[in-house]
C-alpha cells in the first residue's frame, strides 16, 4: 500500500497539502515501510489566484500526483483538498510527527484499511 508524505526535509511531516513542493512516496507492507520515490508538485495555495499560476488547477494536479496512494500524510489540509482526495478514495491524515513515527502509526491504524470517507481522521 502506498502513502504520500508531504515533507520539506524528509524528516518531518511539515507541509500543507496545497503548499507542498514534494511528496515522498512510501510503500507499507506487513508493518514495515520503505521510501520508493519522491514526486515534485507545484504548490497551489497562496499563489495569488484560486486556480494557481497561469490558471492551472494545481490542487487537482497535486491530487492526481498521489492518485496511486491509499493515504496522504500532511501537516495541514483544507476541506477542498480533503474532498479532492476523497473523490479518488485517498485518506488524508494531518500530523505534526516525524515521517518515521507518522508512518508507523499509520501502518498500525485500521483506518488505512477501512473504506475512504471525506472526513479528516488523524493517526492515534
């Protein structure tokens, strides 16, 4: 199962979904996790227009970038981002933990294996 992590430095979950410039993609299998790639994103929030630079829908692009993931770990995410991800069946988790701790908690969480909903669950 793949999980996208919004992290500026690779150590902490420290980026807002709409402001993330990179997502680490992690594979969780049997309670262990390993990073498989890094994907780069154009931040959509705070760019001066609701649709981002040059009229592109950067929120849609960010959601498409992580469309093969079951969950996204972020520092913050707004209702619009949650709705975009939920429409793709992706869970959104807000946390201020390190990447290591957040992935461990997520791997232990039954929410990862439950059907996606447009709510904003947080790891225990």
